[in-house]
């Protein structure tokens, strides 16, 4: 299973690259925010992958019958970090989107190139 | 062995779905479609989290990524338009930078410890203490809750403050009075015919004429709130807690607003009350810290709250989770109100 040892990490990297590319190549500011969300999701996947233990279960105490092997729990720490990061992430995304709305109102467009042109003219 | 192969197959399937979804989000030009696909990617990611044993995280991702975030994006698109400009010139630089970053990261994965091994550095530092000692020390079966609310309570307090700050920030940015440029006013008069439909459903009287959503929402909303309460107060024993419950509560209110119209929802929970609630949640959390200091412990040291330290931990976690839930729910709602309030109301409710 040597191939699958690194598999989750590669998926994380591919998602991260797609998110990064969306942010850098697209001029539309909402599309950039969507790219940022993809980027965020990929980092979440990375952290959760690090906390996974093969054969483990969710870190909630389960009662075992006497004689059964002790259950293995996955690492709860990355879960805590990412759980809060998701909610903080949506709050900051909302802040970014509200700035996009304001930019649309003052410039009449949310396209990066057009905004830069207008800035140069002014 | 057979179940392992099956699990691996499910994992692979989800991963392929994730990459395919992300690629479509990148290529599709209609931002509305991109938003919906992002919701699907988030939901697939939540399923992946379940298979990686992170049930609490999956819960949050499903509620936030596939629920609230989609609503916020659509609210934004209603204000800024959903069509991305086509015919953009291709530039090689972003692609080159991305490929370089990816190559470096993939090279780095060969130094990473193998996936899922119990001897990985991440598993041998503080995690054993959380796993072995927390059920007796904190007395809470869900280790994620005990780490979140007790061991790392200070950190979580910071996160709640960030959500509070973001909510206030959105409010400050979007509640300024709107100055209209001349050309925009003209443009708007032309667009009114095409755009008003969307705005009615966002701001006006809701989807007044759709009987099925009305009936279904009427049946669903009470259960959503009951489920929110369950998630809030059962977070010690199963997956759940303040963050998830707050998002579920906000989702219930947002559903109400989408179906019945914003004015009716604001009669149930006015923006002023929501503002007070945002502050109240943070104060409840901080207040527990202050009380524990006054009782002779450290900031957020719940052991001193009651004579029995495990019972003290229990009551401390219960109260701060309540604070988290209130702040998260109110912040999400304030953000939603701010976005929808920005669109000009088409149908004002007669008072």
C-alpha cells in the first residue's frame, strides 16, 4: 500500500493548486473568493489527514466489553483546530464578500482589470 | 481485509469527486453555478471528514460550507451579478507559479510520515494525554469538546472574538449609507425589469406563491431548532457543540427569511436583538473566565467553579458552549441581514 501512504497529501496539494490558480488567474473578485474557499478546504483536509490513525475511530469514548481490545481513537487536536477554523473561515469570507459588494457599488464593476484601469485614469 | 478495501474504494471515489468538483468550479463561467458546485465540493469534503474519523468537523463543514456559505455567495451575486467576463487573455504566470508550488509540496510529501501510522509525530506529542486522561479528568466522552472548551479554552475564546469582530466588520462595511452614481441609477432603471425577480425572493415577501416550500418549511423549522438545541447541549456526549449548533440555528432563521421574507423574520428576531446577542455570547464566555479567576483559579480554569472538579468542568463547558452558540448564531444572522438589507427592498411590508 506504499502508493496510498501519500495519497491524501496529493489530493490536498491538487486542491490547493486549483484554489491558488483560481485566485491568481481570474479577474472576477467573487471568483477569487471562491478560489480562496477551495484553498481553505484543502488545508482543512491536510490537517484532518494528519490526525487520522488507521483502524481508529472518532474520538468519542466508546464502551467496550471486557476482553475486547481497547479502541484506538484518532487524534482530537486537529479536529478542534479545524472545527474552529471552518467557522472563522466563513466569517472572514463574509467580510471579503461585503468588501466586494462595496467595490461593486463604488466602481460599478468587480473585475480586477477594469478597476485598475479606472484607478489609473483617476 | 474486505471492509478495508471497500473503505479505500469509498475514499478514492470521494477524492476523485473532490478534484473533479474543484476543477469544474475553476472552469465554469457562471458564478451562480460555481457557487452551487462549491457547495457540493464542501459537502463531499464533509463526507471525506467522516471517513477520516472527524465527525465534529464534518458536521461543521456540512452546515457551514454547504449551507451558510452558499447563502452568502448567492446573496452577494444578487448584488453584483452572476456572469463572469469571458474571453480573458490567458497568462502563463499564475499557472507556472501554481505548478512550482505544487511540485515543491509534492516533493515535501515524501518526507511526511506515512498516512495513518500511530507512530507519527502528530500522534505522540499531546494527543495521548487528551485521549487517555481527558475522559476522567474532564469527564466528557467527546474528546473534541473537552479539548475545544477546556484544554484549549483560551484559544477558542480568541476564535469566538474573531467571529464577533467579523460580524461587526461586515455590519460596518455594509450598513453605510449608499451613494448612487448617476450612471448607475440609469443602469438600474433599465435593469429593474430583469433583476427584480431575484430581489423579491431575497428581500421582499419571500417566495410568496410557492405553496410547497411554505408548507415544508413550516414543518421543518421547529425541528431544525430542536435539533440545534440537541446539538448544543449534547455536544459533550456526541458530535456537536456551540459552533455547530450556532450555525444550525442561524440556518433555521435564514430558511425562514428565504421562504417567508426578511420582514417577517426580523419581527421574530430583530437586527438589534441579534446585535445584543453577538455581544452577549462573547461576554458569557469571558464572564466564565472572570468568575473562575474570582474563585481563585486561572482564567477559564473550570475546576474551581464547583467543589467537585469534574462537575466544575462540566458546568464550565456547558456555559461557554452556550456563549459560543449564541455568538455564532447571532453573527451569522447579522451577516445575512446585512447582505440582504443591502439589496433595495422591492416589496415593503405594510406595518
